[in-house]
């Protein structure tokens, strides 16, 4: 029975592999981007909406996993705006490890 459960899980939850740059204090946080990414960030009536294509979502996943590393210190952050990786008209987005 266990084998059938494993097969069903693989169908429902496909594996996606992401190479995450290892945190190094001398370099700080290194962002790895997937080619062709598009990311927008909007605020409407107090709600923040992050919109992204597949490459953008994979890039953001990589950034979150980079910050989640044990060696990345509290306060480490990634700052994104329309001059740095976000689409025109986006509001600033700062992702901070607490």
C-alpha cells in the first residue's frame, strides 16, 4: 500500500529543484534570477499583491530559501523596486529575515 501512496504523492506534488546560493558572510545575500522573470508588486486598499510569471515565482522562491538558511543572520534582507528587478509601476518590496 505504501508504494501506491508514494506514487499518488508524486503526481499531486511534483518536485521542483532550485539551486540556492550558499550564504557567505563575505558576500552577503546573493540573488539568483531565472531568465525571463516578471514580477509586479501592488498595494490596493491595504492589500499587497505580488504577481509573477513562472520564472518570477521561481526567482522569489530562491530568494526566500536564500534568506532561510541558518547562516544568513537576522536582519538580512532583499530590497526590490522598479529600478531593481520589479516591473514599472511596482511598489517597493523588502523581504527581511527576522
